[in-house]
């Protein structure tokens, strides 16, 4: 318990959290502070490339072990399974219509790469090493949840949720997946030598870029919350904080089955607890246009993302340390 | 200067649908259109702005076509199939063009 409090306290006064809080408060105070879209996208590309490359270089340095395949299988299974739990939990906690529930469920089965990056950053500051291939686990968890959610809709007999080959292509070749997997492969091929050659670009400025990016996320999350007042009831907001803990428990179980290290387990737990706000919203706009972005995006970005950032990540790391042990 | 009657069709649509809409327009034989980013706005789903957004799911684009009047029905049918279930606005205005053979 003491470890959780200590980690949470350190986390709450870290520059990345405070940058997020600054953006969030500025948005709620209706400040005109904005980050241009092109700059926000450039930062997102930078972070994805850096995290993918570093993960690949980590795999090149430490080699591929037997848990790699198990981790990828477990991550895929989690992404397929979590929407069913989220869908049922939403049914118990809210009166949201079917399509909204399915769209929200898709978001909670997929992952937030920024939450993953923030957890990686906290692990590094705590000196906890994670398997480099957790980046690949993040990539494989992006898409399956979308298919589960669309299956849920089809099973209920709704006319929405049809998936054509174009949508499959967009889901599987989503820009963030391509960049993450591509940079991971480059990092694996070029190894530590490759990482050293571009370290002044992708290692040293990383924390600073992450701060600015989280400032932007705070602005977007705060403005989303302001704009959706009245759409989210207490049950939905409760779901946004309960579902991450349910996902985290599933992630811990999978990490134990696969045999991940403390750092790897903390990251798989974080991935399972996080909710998408990049890849899934775009897919939902195409496949389930009647589902309301003011519900699924606000829950994902305005409730669960801040919850994970401020409270969730310290809990997930502390639980991984308590269950698997410090290593 | 000779001017010729034309129709200017503007479709404001969610950016994930852009490719589908332009493919549908091209399928009618119309190859000329312009895609422009939309900065922000407000509608039945509330206010939104492009600022700070990183998800392609949150943007809108304007697809603008200037065509001969006799091609209007085919274009609208194709566009409507894509736009109908989604957030968006379709508007048509009369326009004049200088080089009719290009439309």
C-alpha cells in the first residue's frame, strides 16, 4: 500500500502529469490555449516512432525469448475479449443504447498508446525494465476489439456495423499501427547501434515532447468534457473508472499465465486498462455512425485517460511488483 | 469573356469518409474535385474544432466539385449513398465557369 502511495505521489508531481493537468484546467477555464492540429499530429508521429524504435532496439539487445509468442497471443485474446466484458458492464451500469455500448466497448478493448508511453516513462524513472516487445503487444491490441464490437452489434440484429474490405484495410493498416510496427522492426534490425545513432533525436527530447503532447491531451480531454455535459450520466462515468480496473485484472492474469517480468506485466496491465482514442474512433465513425462520439470519446479521453494517468499507472506498477516481485 | 453555367456541389463530411466519397464521385466519371480541411464548427453533435486533434475520427473535410448541370443527379446519388448515415452537409449552388470543356 505504501508503495502505491509513494508511486502515486511521485507520479502526480511529474512533469508529464502536471502538463496534462495544465491543459485540462486551461480547457475547463475556457482559455484560448490551443495546440495546432499539425503540431499535435507531428508529436504523435514522433512518440510512436520513438517508442517503437526503442522497443525494437531492446529486443535486439536482449534477444527474443519464449514468452514473445505467448505475449502476442495473450494480447490479441485480451483485445478480443475485453469488449464483451465492457459491453456487459455498460449494460449493468447505464441505459445507453446498443450502438453506443458497442462503440464504447470497442474503445475499451483497444489500447491507448499514450497511456502505454506514460507507463513506460514511469517504469524507466523507477528503474524497472520491461520486455522490448511489449510495443508489439500494443500494436496487436489495437484492432481485434473493433471486430468484437461489430460482432456484438451484428448479433443483436442491428443493420449498422457492416464491415467491408476497405474498412478491414483501414483498421489493420491504421497509421499508428503501421508506424509502431515499422519503427519496431527498424529498431530490431538496427539494434543498439542504430538507436545510438539517432538517440539525440528520439531519446533525449522524448520526455519534453511527451509533456507537450500531454498538454494537448489535457486540452482535448477538458474541452471534450465541457462539450458533452449532459450526455454522460453517473453510471457511464463510473464505468470509465471501473472498466480500467477490470481490464487491469485481466491483464495481470494474462501476464501471470505468460510469465512476463514485473515491467512487462505492468505494461500489459496498463494496455488492458487503457482505452483507445486514435484508431477506434475513426473506425466507429465509418462502421457505427449512429453511435455518439460525445459518449465514447469523452469516456475514453475525458474519464479513463486521466484516471489511468493519475491513479491507474501507479496502481498497475505496484500490483505488478507485489504479485510478480521486484526485478 | 464567355461564361458558362455550372453547379458547385460542396459536401462537408467526416474525414474518415473522405476516401469513400471521392471514390464514389470518381465512379460517376467526375475526376475534378477539391478537398479542403475544415477548421471547426458546430452542429447537432455539438461544437468541435480541429485544434489539437490527433485522431482522424474527429476531423471534417469539405469536398468541392464544380460540374456541368447535367451531371448533377449522378453526383448527388453517388454522394448521398456515402453521406446519408453520417454527420455532414451537402449544398448545391449555381456557379459560372470560364472554360466549359473542362467540366
